[in-house]
């Protein structure tokens, strides 16, 4: 049954032609000799009307407006030639429904008007002699009701189709919007992972390089210091691998990940460990905390850690052999202040602004992007007398 229904939906004109043949057969078999008011035999005129009204049924969905006009012309012709109503006139009812459902608006209004006028005009042209005036009026109303119902049914079908079309359009638009939002989210996640990877690689690898150079320099003269430097390289490498495994795990899809494979995101409490690691690698760092420490939103925690990490990494890379740094955290009532300064020779300020600390676009640009994501502000630039200064203010929301 479903296949038959699908076949009929794919061939609407064929279905209409079938019903047109049925109507033609019924009408031809019901043809009876008719005479007009002057006694002239008009039976020969009935056949063309039957054929053309059957044509209205056959082509009603292919050209509804034209078939409506043809049906109106045939109705006027019946009135003019005194061809009384017959079974083929059922096509008038069908075309009213079709035009109301699929035709133009003007055609729908014309179909409603002529459909309501058809019964009174036909009753006036061929009144029933057996009934009185009241009976003719009742018969007229009874004959007009099917035309009104056909138009109402067709118009409701039009409204329903328009509603479903609007829903489909809306669903398609929402689907496109979801795809666009997904692409934006993917791009943002990729940018976040790129920043995280840069921070991990730039900091830890720079520490490893400095320690490796120091170990090679004192390998013969101070084996104990070389051994300590190698231990620092080992622990730094393990930490870098753990963080990179956590970040790259985000890119894996469809793979089972063990819960212990990841480590927590860095936070403000780990800044002291970061400072100690820099001291171990040979960079003197003064660390101070002012105000009352409190819990911060996770995004602010990570941003603060990465800013300090980036600043100390670039002090080590660009500050020179005798550079020192200071890190200051200040807890305000409504924010967290960060101040990182160094007294090294630093890199040209143009390099910071144009290409980032490492010349690859991940310096101040990345810092400003991070701080902007949490609604903070950044002030960075060379210090009077040498060195570089980074000052940031991050909004602090009380934890509930």
C-alpha cells in the first residue's frame, strides 16, 4: 500500500486523468435527450461540455488557473445554450477546491465568488416546478454549501502546506546556524589548544635548553651541578609531556581515554612552583603575594598562570645572562593584579607587537587574547632604564 501511495503521489496528472475518464464515462452513460425552451434538441451539445469538463479534471493540477477559466466559460455556455446540470458539472466543485489549495490568490477569490453564485444562478435558470419559492431557496442554499466547503477545505490545505514549508525552512536555517556555530566552536577550540601548546612548549623546552647548555658547560668541572641540571631536564620533560598529552587528548575522537591520563589545568597556586622551577634553571625570581588569596574562576586561574609563564619564559630567552625577574600577585576586592618585571636587555618592543615574543605571533597578541576572553586589561612595554614590564588586571568573581 505504501508503494502504491508513493506511486500515486509521484504521478498526480495520471491520477487526475483516471478520474477524468471515470467522470466522462458516468456522464456519457447518463446523457438523456434534452430540448431547450424553443423545443430544439440540444443533446448533441452535451457531449462537448462533458469532454471539456472532464479535461478540467485531468489538468486541474497542472494549470489550475486556466482550468478555472475554462470551467467558468463552460458554465456560462450551459446557461446560454440551456444545457441543464449534469454529472460532469461535478468538475466545477473539484476545480474550486483545487484553485483554493494550489492556485493564485486572485483565482482562489474568483473560485469562491463564482462557486457561491453558481447555485442561485442555476436555480433561477432551471427552477424546480414541484417546489415553491421557499423550497427553491432551501435547494439553492443546499447546493451552494458544497462549493463553500470545497473552497474552505482547499484554503485550509494551502495554509497547512505553507505552515509546513515555513517549518522546513526554519529547520534548514537552524541547521545551518548550528553548523556555523559548530565551526566557530571548533575554530575557538583549535586556537585555545594552539595557545596551550605554545605555552607548554615555549616554557618547558626553553628550560630544558638552558639546563642542557649549563650541564654541558660544567660537565667536566662540576659533575654534581651537571647531574642536577639533567634531573631538572628530566622532570621538566615529564611535565611537558603530561600537559601535551592532556591537550592532544582533546583532539582524539572515538578513543577511550583513561581518567588518569590527564592532569588538572594550571592555577594560581602553581605559580609558586613555576617560579621555583625558574629559580632552579638559573633565573633569579622574586615572588610576592599581596592581599587575601581566594578562589578564582577556572578561566582566570589558567590565564594568570599562563601570563606569568609566558613572561618568565621570554625573560629567560631575551633577558640576557644576568637578568632577574619579579612576580607580584595582588588580590583586590574585585580583581586580581599581575605584575611581572625583569631587568634584562629584553627584545625590541616592535618584535613583541608585530610577531610576539618568539617572532611567531604568540607573544603579546596571545596575552591580549587570553585576557580579553576573561574581560581583563593588559599593559606591557619596556621599563625605563631597561628591561620589560607586564601588568594585567583580571576580574575576580566570588565563588558561590
